C-alpha cells in the first residue's frame, strides 16, 4: 500500500492531474501534438472530431496555459493556422501521463523503489 504524501493524500490523489489538459478535447489535442511536430488547424480538427469553434475554444485555453503556440499566416490568400506544442506543453503532458499512470497503478509512484 502506498504511503500518503506529505499532504496526507495517497497514490489515488487525483488533484495532481492538470485540469487544463484533463478536458477530453484538450487531452486529445495534446496527445496528437505530443507525437506530431505541428498540425494545421483543419487537420487537427479532423483528427479530434470537433467543430471549428469548439477546437478554437480549447486551443485558446491551451495557449493561455503556455502549452501550445498558434501561428496564423496566409497562404494563397487563405488563412492557415498551425498549432505546435511548446516545451512547457511537452513537460506538462509528460507529467500528466505519469500522474495518470500512477493513479492507474501503471508506473512507479513518488518514493517507491524497485524491490527486486
């Protein structure tokens, strides 16, 4: 059984999950961008399966947190928006995945050492 941390909460403490990433659409965006260098807005929208407005709202939240950078330009007189995960975004996503893994019992937890 895992010992509670200094704050008295055990391994199942969900409060370590990043609420900005934890939303379903934002989680899907971050998961996609974690393996892609960048994505054009239309491609990301198709991958995630949401409307323009819904994706824009979630990207704004991720951008405000510093997790993604949004670059807008025109190509052949058409707007082109590209989304890239920032270094802070990569760090936050890695921490999120590690914390979720710990909650699910899939990985080492703070203070645990290999007993073998």
